C-alpha cells in the first residue's frame, strides 16, 4: 500500500522533531501495556498497523552524519506519542541486547539508526528530539546521553520515565521466565518492532497546513488538555504575526509554560484539574469575571483572534505578552494558595516580619478546601501588590472567615457569593478598587451570607450532630491552636495527621458505654441522646482505641479516661484531666467556653464605611447587554463614548480625556451623554436580578485624581460590541 512504511523505513534518512506547539509525552502505562500486547501477539510474517504519522519538512538542507549518510529534518505534526514510545522501547531493548553475547552486533546498528548517531564533528545526532519542555530530560534520563541532577519536574517527564520503567520491567520478567531462551526471544522482538509494525506516513509541504492538521487531530487518541490547546494556539499566532521586526513571542510562550508545568509539579498539583483551574482563575481575574462566559481555550482564541486584530498585529503582540506575563505570575500565586506550606512558598514576602504568620493563615484557608471562590482575588492581590504582605494577610484572614462561616458553618452551597468574589478579584486586578474597600466588601459579604445572629444560633440547634459535621476536625484543631497560643507553646501534632487519622475525634461520654450504670447516673437517657454528639462532648485525641468506652474516673485498678487525658499530646484533653467529673454541668461549661472562643475567633467587624456601591449584576446575562445596543439605534454621542472606551482598552479614560477624544465642549456636555445612556439602560427590559443598574451595567467607574472619574468598558460589554461589530466601532464618529 502506498505511504505504508515499516519502522525501519520511517527512520531511514530522517531526523524527527516535536514542535513546541505540541504537548509533552502523554502515554500512561495502559497505552504502553496495550502496545506491548499488540507486539507480542503479532504472528510471524504478519504486519500490524499502528496508525498515521504526519510530518512537515523543516527545510531542504540536509544533515550528514560521520558515515556520510544524509538526513532531512521533519516536524512531527501527528504521531509523536507512538514514535516516542517506539524510541523508548528500542532504548530499553538496546540495553538488554548488550547483555546477550549472540546479539551484541545488533546494538551498534540499533543505536545509530533509531536512537543517537554522530555528526561529522562526532557530536550526538539525535534521531528524535522532543519539545523544549522535555528534550533535556529525554536525552539525559531516557536515552542516557549525560547526567541529570534532580528528578522529573513536569508531568511529561514522569510519563517518559514511567514508560521506560514499564518496558524495563516487562523485559526483566520475560528474562526471568525464559531463561536461556531470552536472547532469541529478544532478537525476535526487536525485528518485529522494526520490520512488522507499520505506519501510514504523510508529508505536508506548508507550515500552515501542519497547524491546521494539528488542530483537527486534537480529538484523536488521548485528548490534549485545555492548557496545551492554549499553548498551541499562541504558538500558531506567533507564526502569523506580520511585524516590521523580529519578536520573542515563541520564547515567552515556552518560558511561561515551562514555569507553569514546573511550578505545578513541584507543588504536587500536576493534574489536569489543576491546569484547568489555573487557566480559568486567571481568565476570571484578568479578563472576564462572569463564569458563564468562560469556554476554556475557546475563550482565549476568541479574545485574541486574528480577525479582531486585523492590521493591528503590534497591538496583538503587546496583548499576548501581557497575557503571558500575568499567567506566569499567576502560576506562582496559585501554587502558594493551594500549597502554602511547601518550600519556597511566598518567596516574595521573604524577610517580612509577618511571613511566617501569613503562611499559617494561608494554610488554614487551604485546609478548609473551599479555595476556588477566592483564587481570582488572592491572585490579583499578589500580582498588583507583590510586596504588601500585610494587606494580603488581612484578606486571607477574611477569606478564611468567609469559607468557614458561609461554606462550613452554615453549609451554604459551595458557590455562594462567587459572582461577587470573582468580580472583586477582577476589580483588584484592574486597580479599580482600593485595598481598604476590598476588605470592606469581604466583611460585608460575610455578614450578608452568615450574619452574626445565624452564626451564634447554630450553636443552639438541639438536633445538630457535630460528630458528622465535615468541619469538625478543623474546628477542634483551631481550638487546640488557641489553647497552645495561650500557653505560648506549639501544637504538638500537625493538622495533616489529625485529618488523616480516622479515629482522631473522641467522645468523652462514649457512644456505646460498657459502664452503663456509671454513665446513666450522669446522663439519663434523654440527656444522653441530646448531648452525645454535641461539640461540648467531643475532643481531639491520639489514643481513641485505648480510651474505648472507659468511665471518666478510674475505678480500682482500671484507669479512667481522665488518667489518659493527663498524658495526652493535646492540650484540650489535658484541660479535661483537670475536671473532677464529666457530667452535664461540666459538658455545658466546656461548650460555653468553646462557643465564646468560636464567636471571637470568627468574628467579623462591621465595616466602618459601607462598601462602594455597584450594580447587582448577579443575574445579568449577555443578552441583556445586547438588548441595550440593538433595541433601537445608538445615538451619536453614545457611539463616540463606546468607541473611545473600546480603543482605550482596560485602562479606560477620565472625564477630561473623554471630553477631548469625543470632541465635547466640557464635562457638563459629557454628563449629558452619560445621563442619556443611563436612561437607555434603565428603560431596557430584562437585567435578570439587577434592578435599575444604570451605566454601571456597561462600564466600570472609579474615582480618579483631579476630582475626576475614570470609565472603562466591562469585559462583557466589550464582548458584545465585538460580537455585534457595528461600523461605528471602527470608524471615527463625527
């Protein structure tokens, strides 16, 4: 069949390169195992079709090795996973062939043809070169062409090593099973691999064709991630820019993605879910806080489409670098938020007197596990105020109180208030709100969703089962930290160990008491049912199995619970050891102490000044904004306003700047345009939950120096304008 090649023919006079727009190696053990099964089950004199290999010729220039053989270099458009797997297996086979006396003559040819040859200057000539993220690791660790200090730093490194480890283990098992027959079997496997496996090879001539083909192949095999799709698209744009001078966009893209992958891997956050969350949180922070508008990589493609930037490639380049720079910084902030205790976290605050305290507060927020709502806000603070540890710490404390009171204590849905929190993060990123007002808004949100009255009332719910409460261990550990702080000593057991242990919470009054008469004297049946799972009857412990169902006080030679509490690593159990007995009075006294502490621990001061007014747009849909522009012709003055703000970008314009650009006489003339726009908005139906939002529905408005205001388009307004694409948006409105 035409274009059907064996592996030997595929590698003949070719050098292969994986372009940077492609993801790293992604095959897992399942794919490697299936590959070996297909190879093993292949009968003699039969072939097995592996799939398609699409190549793009890099240039007509040939590369000559030391033996005089000429090679052409090709980019792999599709098929890198299969080809990389074959090379890894050949590398492992090569190592085993060297141990077989009768097969040593095959080794040199195998290595020269499929792994690493030598050029005319005797330098290594790699037959397969991976993308920038993975090549050094592949060359040094997988192919053994040098020494490598340190382990895998990104997920593709781990997958490469897993594949090599799997194939090595497979051959090791076969050697143990076959004994003396292993050498013959190994040679047979080698020839099966290079002669009986086939690939359909296509060579495309134009680089543009390669990009199009890669886009259409994204859904084949193991799907590429959203983060990989974004990188691919940005590299595609880099090749499409028409500029008077060279640019460094490709280098910036590779540098950013290397930083992202290494940061996530070192923080133990290398999953696709973490990649998606990082990409989404960055977008919500920097471009559009409305979650309904987030469409993954499609959002980036739409935002930076070539059509939108037609004949404006210098502007596109500037915006792409801004996207990359902020994404680079966000990767560091993201890892610090989710893994605050990792080495090197919050390095920009190093030397600050409050750094240790900040890390402790950040760890508390991370333990609550409700971070998604706060990511855009906390990331924006790190980017815009990188040296202000005090303000960042204050906001982290408020986020922890929000997460505890709203999500854990009152058990509201996990996205309660998310819309406002995301918008707040976006405003911080655009510097449209002061740091003081950020804290005011957070405090007000907490008190709106979890008022003090509800917070306190939850302690008195008689039907509450504290033992089944998801936040119990966190709550008790914070109480333990409070007791430790009062004594000026550290907590002796890390929270992670408390959370990991399944029996780290003890009922002082046992769930199934052996000494029934003993406990019934102190807690009659009705009281027993009421107080068994109450917070006053629960404590952290390390000796749950030893405590068992013992009485509180020892009887004869039998040690009571109080005796064990005296030796506990937990201060709260040592406090219990000071009690004369455990009865209803003692329980209620302890729960009142805990209640008093908790109300103070998660207290939120009412803001001294109200949060700045903003329209409530939680229920607003893009269709509502579109209706403002389409229900009747937009007047000339409003056309001028929207065009000026659209051209100004995210920075917006002040009153005086708008007056000048729009050709108005003075500020009062501008006020007339804004007033007419406000009436237009409020006379348009819809708005979801928003009521009479005025121009705040379409614009961000903030105070500016010189007794002025600064106006900027909201991202959703910009999106609608670009979708409608009226002629006046691109032409000067007279």
